[in-house]
C-alpha cells in the first residue's frame, strides 16, 4: 500500500493525538486529498534533515495518522487534529515533483491486548493523574487504563525524553517491554533532570 509520508521531529503512537499546523504547499495538497478521500498519511520520525524545505529522510518505522478534526483558518493553511492508528514499516519511498514523499508500506500487526500487570500500578496511576491534569479531551476516548499498550504509549508520548528514545519504543511493539522502558525513563529523569 502507498501512503504519503510526513517526516516530523516527533513520534506518533497508535491511539495518540497529534495536532498539526499545515502550511507547506506539498502538505496542504496532501491534507486536501486525505480529507477528500478519507485516507491516512504516515508520520515518521526524521532520521536526517528538517521538517521544512528539502524532503527529510524518514525513519523506517512510523505510524499512520487519520485527520479527525480540521480547520482552514486561511487559504493554503490547515489546523489539524490527527489520531495515530497503525504502526507501519516503510519498504520503499519516492519523492514527487512537489517534494511530497510517498512510501510503500506494510502494516505491523498490533500486539495482542495485555492487561496492566500489578507491578506497574504506579505507572497506571501516574497516567490517570496526567489525563485529569491535561484534560481527557486531549486523549483518545474512552481511556484504556487497563490496557498495557495504551498506558505505555500515552506515557511515552508525554515524557520529556529525546524522540529517538520514543522511536525505539514504537519499533519494539511489545507493551510489557514498553512499560519497563518507560519506568527506566522516569528513573533517569529523576536522577538527571537535564535528560529532558
């Protein structure tokens, strides 16, 4: 399957929310097509290059994004609220004349649902508190505090750690490993606040 690829300096996880401001012509056209055809686009962490200008080199593992709300504050600009759906592997990519990257992707099977192990109760409580503080409207509804993958992904999105560490979590596709790594990240942040 071919989808447009949007390289960004952030990592999107399945079930995550990602607000975007679109103004570059190639992404404005991509947005129009996705709205018109009710299609997804791929969000992939930048491996080399920058978000604007010359097409960046995207990571091989990314996540599809679906536009759930949009506004066009002025011609040639969009404000989007998108939601992550499915992790994918980028098999090949080509750059169109307008600079948009189009990638051939294969979707990665989501892990089987796993309940929250008791030993990660503190992580579950931390996310519950954060959702209340940030506002439930900023998360997928209904919240799934008893789903290890959902809890791990939401905490990974919120932690102030480099995107490369978050990318590793997306690539592993293992909810229990993710929870253990999130725990490690929290410990690192407590020991060295400059990590963020």
